[in-house]
């Protein structure tokens, strides 16, 4: 199987009868999802999206991606949160962290995900003097971080090629019918793609939100969707053997035992942005009502030299979930070195992936002995198909886990708090009554 949940190192911490005990709650969560009777049921469009997606729009996405690859040196994707994390995560997992440097043709950069002038100036420098296109992603068109970046980049593009040509190089992914960005796109004639009404941002990577940048990167989005569709067929079935549900159950069993931090780990640096995508998916879905596991992440063996000490011997309030990529995209044969000055000739005559695997196995054993529960998610490789498969695995697990926790996994009411304060402090019209109150607190 492309993706499987492996509990072989979990038995010291969770017994099989504990899975049996929580299974009725898993069944209830599954029933709420399938009958659409649970909290947040108006945001369940992701559940069968890999099968029921808009085929006409999918073809337009493929055509637009091909157009961008043929007429542009750079694609700048402006979006934040779910409007960029999924796309960047898939691109780096499949193509590699250094894909822009290693591959000829189109370069893809992501912006509009911070309010840092330094970061935006770097993007401007990467675009100046080059043929570039923009994919702006925002359901409303008024998201501060994204709108600021888009405002600047649009002017740069118009100054370089003129308004008429610029309008051919701007692609808007936004609401189907309403909102500031949709109105602007229609008035300027920009090609538009849809942010689905019933799919939240953190579940949107397999909609146009993620698919256009992913396709522009040269990734086969049909393979990506097929992987997700096959995972959908498998993980939508209620069974004690449903690995997505078993992972959700394990997380909740450990949480109830005081393990309040989950560290998602992988031994492939190309997975780093998938770690970030996971943190948004689970953090935004579960962190409410003073509940939820705190999602953290590491890339090993790198972080074993920084976080390894704490994980081994620190506070016992965590567990680790390792994404075990069985086959690397490229391997490296280790040759014998004359003189053996580094003392590593005992590694010669084998592939580097073997060393990486033994590092993983040794760490699992050490951390288990240290009292840290170990969960494994086995993945065949990081091909487009298997990344799509893994995305759906996490979707199903997260939805089930949220219901097991007793929260609405599909809203994010707390996200608005910082925005309200920021707007008041910046003097946005309509927030005057709050401004003085906040400024007094800052003195």
C-alpha cells in the first residue's frame, strides 16, 4: 500500500484493547462525516473532491499552467495559509527544495504570506527584468498580507509590460461569484479559478488553490489527484483497519494520557514544507475550546543535533510521528576513501539511504527507551501519486481526530482576533473605538 500507519513501536504505550475501546467513538465521528451532521458540516467538500472535482476547470488549470510555462520565466504565487502552504509543500516534496536552481525553465516563488518588507523586496528583485506572471489567491481579495504583495507586484508588472499585457499574465483564484478580487478580475479580464465554498483553506490544496501552482511547476496533477482518489476509496470506509482512523485514534489515546505535543518528523529535507502544511491542518482544526494537541515538526537527522536532547530526556509530554519515506528520489553510493581520514570507510559499499534508515531506526529505539511514543506513517516515495495519497490520509485523520476531541475541525474563530487588533492599531476606518483601548495597553 502506498501509505500505511505502522504501530509496531507503539505497543509499550498503547495496547490493542485501547484501540478497541475508542473504536465506537471513531465510528460516531465517521457517521457524522458521512451523514454531514457534525459541526462544520458545510465545509465537507474535500471529502469526495478527488473524485467529484470540476473536470472542465481542471482542464483550464492544465492549459493555464502550460501557458505560464511557455511565456514566463517566473511565476509569483501570492497567498497565505492554506492559499500557499499546500502548493509549496507539494512542489518541494515532489520536485525538491532546490528545484528552482536545479531545473531549467520556469521558477516559482511564493509571497504574500508575511508583512515583511524585506521578503517582498527580495521577490521584487527576483522579478525585475524577467517575464513574470502572478497567481493571486484569496477568496475575499482583502487579506492584508496577500493584497499588499499583489498590489506591489501588479504595479511592477504593469510598469514592465503595460496594462494590456499585464492583464494576460495575472491569474486570480478566488470566490466563484463575489468578493473584491472576483470583481476586479472580471473587470480586467484576468483568467479566474474557484476557491470552493465548501472547502476550507487548509483542505484546499487539491482544488484550484493548489493545483495551478503545482501544475505550473511541471508536476502531473492528474497523478496527484489519482493518489488522493485511491486514498479516498480506502480511507472513507469504516473499519478497525482504516489506517487514517487508527492514526486519529492513537493521537487521541495519547492525548488523554497527557501527551499534548505531536512532533511530525521526516528524514527527507524535501518534506519540510509538508511539515508546515500538517501544522496548519491540525493546529487550525483542533486548537480551540482550550483543547488540542500542539503540532510541532522536525527534519531528522538535522534536528537531532538541536532538538534531540530535549526529545530524548526532556518533559514527557510529547510523542513522535515519523513519515517514513521508503525510497528516496535519488540515492548516493558511498565509495571507500583512501586513508580513511574521517573513519567512515565502514559505511563504504552501500547506498546512503541505508545509513539514513539506520539513523531512523536507531533514533526510534532510543526515543522509545526514553519514554516517547513512536508512530510511523510509511510512504513508498514522494511521487505526485503518493503525496496525493498522503494528503487525503491526513485530511481524513484530522477530521476524525477533531470530532474525537469534541471540537469543530472546520472553523477557525480565533484567527480573527489578531486581525481586529492589527486593523485598529493601523487606523482602519470602523475600528476607532478599539484603537485607544489597545494603544493604552501598549504603553
